[in-house]
C-alpha cells in the first residue's frame, strides 16, 4: 500500500505539468483577479480577497481530478491494474495507495495558495483548526470524486471533459467566481447542492466571521459525505475497471 | 499439484472459456498453446487470481482459489503479456515496488534485487529510467519484477512477444534456471517452438475449450505418426497417391503411410527408375503444430 503511494508520489513530483496546473496557474489567476476587482467600490479589499483566494483555490483543487483520471486510465491501458491485482494486496490497499499522494498534493496546494494570500494580499486566516479540517474535507471530496471519475470513465478524454464540466460548472454555480448573493434565486438553490458552495461558505465563515469547527459542521458533513460517495462509487466500479485492464 | 477444475468464463454473450480442466505437476513447465483469442490470457488471468468471477475452481496444493486467494497469490508470480512497468521511474524503483507489494522486507529486498538484476542481466542499468530501455530489456525487467518474492509458480503470458533473439535466449536461460530450481512454470504462447523447447506438458486451447492436454511425448505418440516429406521437379500429388495419403505442405507434400521407412525405400526406387530427382526426401517428425491442426483444422501460424 505504502509502496504504491511512494511510487505515485515520486511520479507526481517529476510531473512538471502538474506543478503548473496545481500551483503556478492558480497563483496567476489569483493575482490577476485580485488586481481587477480591488478597485471595486461596493466591496472591501478583505471581502474581495476572501472571495477570490478560497474561490480559486477550490476551483483548482477540483482540477486534480484530471491528473487522477490520467493516472488511472494509463494504469488500466498498460495492464498495471491487472498486474497489481495479481499481488496479495487488497482493493482497499490499492485505492489507499493511489489516493494518499493526491490527498497530500491537494493539501499542499491549499497551503501554498493560502500562504500566498496571507503574504501578498493580507488574507486573514481565522481558526487554524477549522481551516485545516475544512481543507482536509475539501481534499477528501475532490480526491474521492476524482477516484470515482477515474474508475468509471472509459477514456482519458472523457474524464478530462467531465472534470472540466464539474470544475468550471461547479465554480460558476457554486459562487466561486462571484458571490451567490448576486445570482438569481433559482441558481442559489442549485448552488446549495454543490460541494464548491459548501467549501467556499465554510472558508468565508472561518476567514471573515472567525467561525470554528462547530459553526461549519454542516459544510464539513456535506463535503465528507459527498467524498465518501465518490469513494464508494470507485469501489463499486472497480471490478469493471479491472476487467477492462489489459494484461 | 495444481488442479484446474471445470473453469468457465463468460463475457456478456461471449463464452471465453468452457469447462476447462487439467492438472499440472509441480516443478514442471506447462505450456498453453492456442491462436490469438483462444482464451489463453483469460485463463492466465484466472490462474493468477486477477479474474474472480468465473465458474469452477482451482486448487494449488491444499488451497482453493475460491477460499485461499491471498495465500495462493503469495506463491504465484504473474508475468503479463503487456509490459507493466513505471517507465518514468528507474529499474530499481520498479523492482522495489513489486517486492514491497509482496511484503518482502526492506533489507532482504535489497539483497534479492541484486540477485534479480544479475539473473536478468540488467545490473549495469539498475539506476536508469525504464523509458531508456530497449523492448527486450523491458521484457526482462517485466519478468524480474515477478521473481523478488521467490514464487513457487510463475505464470507467463506470452513473455517473448516482439523481442530480439538475444533477449529471447536470455529469457529462455532464465526459465531453464527457474525450472532447475523447482519452480512450476505455466507458459502461454502462440509460438509453438517455444513451448516445444521449454515445456514437458502442454494444453491445446481453441475457441475457449481445452482440446487436449498431456505430456508432450504422449501427445506426439498418440496423434502424430512419422511421415515422409518430399519435394522436387516432377513430383506431384497423383504420383504420390500410389504410396499413401498425400497432403500439401509448403513447397512439397507429406506422404502418410503405415510404414514410412518401407515407403521411403519404394519411393527412392521409383524415383531412380523414372529419372525423378527430388530436392528433398526425408522422414518428417510431426510437431505440436501438426497435432493442433489435426485436432482443430486450424493452423496456428495463419491466425
């Protein structure tokens, strides 16, 4: 299990493209959008950075699903899935080994983007424990959904397309690009069914209102249950995924 | 002893395997021969514990696959048809991964990795990334990944596909070495010469069914009678029919008769009397391929 995690982490570190998508591009977006909206008269600078930095952090966290799809589909097409299935490790160990590096990567991504926000934009942090737990829940849902997507999709392109729909559609409707309060009522109703909304509201509550874990438990519950659903789907579809693996 | 008991496997409406049963003695090499799509890889996947939804059972010693799958997997090494390696990592990293997956402890694993690199002839390239290797080197490393936990049974699914003769010979030497050390080998291929060269017993598989299995010499004894091969100017089917049953083979004819040596003598006399000059006239010892053709009506090579 740890052998798979170690190997996956090593591959991830070597992947320069992933570094660009995970760290550089989100920082460029944050810098650009904070600069564009900082002259806004109707909102304070603090309101702007607490909308933009967590918003783009959440949006780019969802893009980890693309990397997960690519890794799993490649493993299936090279026959690695079947080969690992011939060893004595269980399905749970296999998934755990694959999941841990992506979980770490998303947590590092959140830490880097928030640290950037603190250093460059005076982003307030609020309760550190609440921030950590919410970030864990966010990493859990994106990797859980990523795992499900990776196991269910038939091709890499299909996975990339679906991830973009989920990440960009979710960003738009979940209020990551503009506060949901500015959207029509029916869109606000839709927003509440999206993890992006619950993650962003949780961050805003911690950063702006000083909320702690007890105040954001509904947000955490939503994210954890949705993430667990993704994990469950991945396990459910694993036999089909293995059946399609070359060997 | 490995007992394969009435294995059947269905993919949707396709019957991939039907009632396959055979036994393999431990310490021997068992060859599985059949054309592409015959069901060899499916059977190999079942034998190595990858596919679980099948009918029938497999017993390895006193263990049943249906109950003791994890225990059996510790004793099995699976060499897949595909090269399943992490190309962006080094050869050492790949061995480290598979050794760890079989639970070999770190200190012992280091020792075994040196041994395996030596066995597969890649000691000098241990620290190089796999993506820089030739096809043959990747194939050898693919096998090496299977040896670290010292399995009693090694399942090899077409391990020599698309490699150069030098790497093929190296793989054959390795297999001979493993056989000497008492490892049971299940070897699937559609290269009949490889199976003839390596295996003591063989199973012939076609369209998901085991057509025949047994010791190589028994099968040859049972199905293959020596015949005569003849080719040359003026040698035709009509002439040869006077001496026995004739069938076309390559640029000549196979002449089957109850007493090939006697027929050979008669044929030589006939050619001498009629000034015929055969280019080739020899006793033909049938091979596994001929048995396969005899039993299925299908040529392995044409598929």
